[in-house]
């Protein structure tokens, strides 16, 4: 197996690599047979939007071709990202949001052949070194066992639940979501990185 090298991509480089990133998406999620085109096109629409977000940041894993990536952006200070959150946000989350200190991990993907080799840990370390003082949040589907396993292995804690199908929700699509907002009743879990850790 080829050695894995990590590199950070600028917004422009991410846009130039969009097809390769979409290839990783299709392979990493191994969707239903015949649905690859729809999934790929939906992913590309969301990726184009995400790349334009404030403070977009991305790292990729390369082994003679992309084998993984991790990216995200800074949440708006207005707090609209939290719409659809069930319950009451902790005061420190509201304070960090208002001060522009919340970074949203939008997507982590590693192709199956390179999983369980520390690639996701390396991607996380390189990406989050720039966000050492930020509250970092990731949102996964409730049934995303692999995503939950990764976040737990990083020492992250569950923050609460979201319902992106809620009326008026402006929260962005979450990990693994390629189409319009999820149907009512689909619950998402929000996870956060403990303060002072990568």
C-alpha cells in the first residue's frame, strides 16, 4: 500500500480538486448500486456551497491519488447554524458562536482501503491545528455508527440533537447528506471537541 501524504488545500485548490474529492465521496460511502451519479451530483452541489463558506479549510490524504479528506468552515456569528438544535444550547456554545469561535467540521471521508490506519487522526490533527482555541462541532446522522466511532475515538462528546427537517432550518447539510434537507423525524447528533484538544 502506498504511503499516505497529507496536504492542506486553499479554496481555489479545493475547487480545482472537486472531481477527485467527489470520487472519494462515492468510494467512501459506497451508496446503492446505480445511485452513484445522483449521489455524486448532490455531493458536488453541496461541496461547491461549502467551499464558499467563511474560513473554509481543507486537508487531503494522498497516496498516488486522493484517499481521504476533512474540511469545514467557521459558523456565522448570527447563530443560524444552530437552528434545529433540540434543547437549550450551553451558554459557552452561544458565547463562542457570537465571538466567531465555532468551527464546523463538514465532512470526513477515508476510502475503505485506508481506514483503521490512522489517516482520519492525521487529517484531524493537521486541520484543527489552526483552530486550537475554537469550539469544533461535527454533526452526524443518528444511525452513523462509523462516524460516532471516529468521534468517540477522538475523545469528543455528544452535544445534543438536531432536526434539520424542522421548519425554517437553515443549517447546512450534514455528513453523508447529498440532497435536500432530511425528512421530518430524521435525527442528527451534534458532537464537540473538548476544549484544549486536537
